[in-house]
């Protein structure tokens, strides 16, 4: 079952395609959900997909990717923006060339057809997220910045 959490400009078209192709029972579209409910939805997933399309000067806040990693879900995403610095290909998720739909589908199928590999990636994703985004590292970064500012002009 495909669980689509949230909504965007393509939501109505996706719902129409699912209905036209007889997939209505295989796709659950939640629409907008409260932020505090996101962990429950992520816990129901085996993996998450961040299908960002290529754009010039692409930069964004990858909060959804970070949340997925933090709850131990491997992520399938394009090799775009800062995503390769968050997702270690083959370790915490799978990366594909931006705009390559066939490669995206291949990554998803690899994850779905390899439950033990997917579960191991999920475990490593949670561990990596704790190290990258945990309070210890964040506090250390803040204190390093404060120390640098106190020591004078950079």
C-alpha cells in the first residue's frame, strides 16, 4: 500500500490517476495532517520516498527526510541539493539521479524486495540521524560558534 502523507499541487492528479487505474484501495492519501501526528504515520511505513524534481539552484529544508531518518526509516531520494549529505547511499537509503523516474522506481523496488537490507538501512538511518541531529552534536556546534565569536573577528 502506498501511503501519501500531506498534500501538494499534484495531489488531485495523483488521486485521479489512482482511481482511473483501479488502485484506489492500494493508495491512501491522508491530505494535510498535524505535525505532531507525523511520527505515527512514519512508523507505519517501511521506507519513505522524497521524489524531488531537479531545479536550478535547488536548496530546501529537508525536514521530511530528517524526520524519516530520525524514526529509522530508510529514504529513497534523488542525488540533489543537500540530500547526499544526509542520506548515505546504500547505507541509510538509496539515491538516484535527479529526474530519472526509472531509477527511482528501481530504488523503491530494491527496498521493497529486500526486507532485511531495508530493515538494516532503517536501523543505520536512526543511528546516523541521532549522531547528525542529536542534541549532543547540536549543543557542541552552538558552543563552538559561541567560542569562535568570543575569540574575536573571523
